[in-house]
C-alpha cells in the first residue's frame, strides 16, 4: 500500500526473527509505503522480562518461549530456545532444579521439582526367596517385597529386616552337592577298578585282582579327601 500524502504513523518494528524490537512514530512520505520489518498492528502488552512478541502470519504472537531463553526439561537437562517454531517438550520449567544428592535424581513432577531415589541398574532381592532378584529400571522407591541388601548365601531368610542364613538348609544343600560329586567320581574312577578286580579274581588272577582293588581303594580315599563333607554348624 502506498500513501497518497505524507502521513504520520505509529510503527511496530521486528527483527529478522520476527521478534518485536521497538515502536515509534514515523512520517510516511507521499507515494511510499511502510518500511520493511514493521507493522501498524499494535503489539500486545507483555512482560518485558519473561515474555516476547513475534509477528507471524500478519499477527502478533505473545509467548514466554522466546529465542535465547533457557529452560529445563523434565529430566533436569538445561536447554535453550533457538527458534520460534522449535519443538518444546510438554513438561518443562524455567525454574532451575535443585542439586541431586548421591543416590537421587531430580525430576519434574506435576510442574514441581522432586528428588527421587535412584537405584537404577542395581539388583534387588525378593525377601520371600533370596534366590530371586531383579534389576531396577525406574526411579523411586524399590518395589514392595524386595530389598537392596544382598544375601550372603542362597539359603538366607529375611528376618527382622536382615538376611539370616538357615544353617540347616545350607548344610543339607552342601552335603548333597558333595555327595553328588563323590558318586560321580566313584562311577568314573573307582567303580571300574573294583569291577576289573572282581573280573580278575573270577579268572583266578588273584595278584592282579588285589592290585586293582588297592588302586580302587586309593582312588576312593583321594575322592573323599578332595570332596570333604561340610561340618554342621551348631545353631
């Protein structure tokens, strides 16, 4: 639009980012139009500290999300707005989050900063069965029925807030394990020697039979020496 005569107008100016910069009265000369990067549309009232106005699609947009402003996302990461159309997370805050102590993480919850327990990647153990465990994946208190305390043995029981080893169960389990190892060794080592001794004896080769039996007896002693039974602990 060109003016037919000299006219004074109140102009509202904006920069290359379309952000309002200033306003002022200017005389528009006859047969000329408005200067670049300005409009006759009045800028809305806004807080000069926390708000900015942008001239977009022939209208002013008032926003607190202005270029150059810092904010924190819900995980307390510091971000900066670089453009008017920049995607902003749904949850954010302009308030600086507090420092998180060791073992905690700061998160934005219902628009407020909260310190949440951070046990992620740690193991938690079922207090009803110490052999069952899980890896913590979420922030916050650990799930009910679990503890961060690691049991000392697979035979521990949760009593009064601590793991206590059931010595009877441990003895039985360790005894059975040793017994299985001994039996396997007997089958593979001493039993064939005893069988060969019997075969030699049945064929009248008594000296050879005695030699094989002696080897078998020594094998049994070695197997038992290398696989001692556990000692029962008095409770």
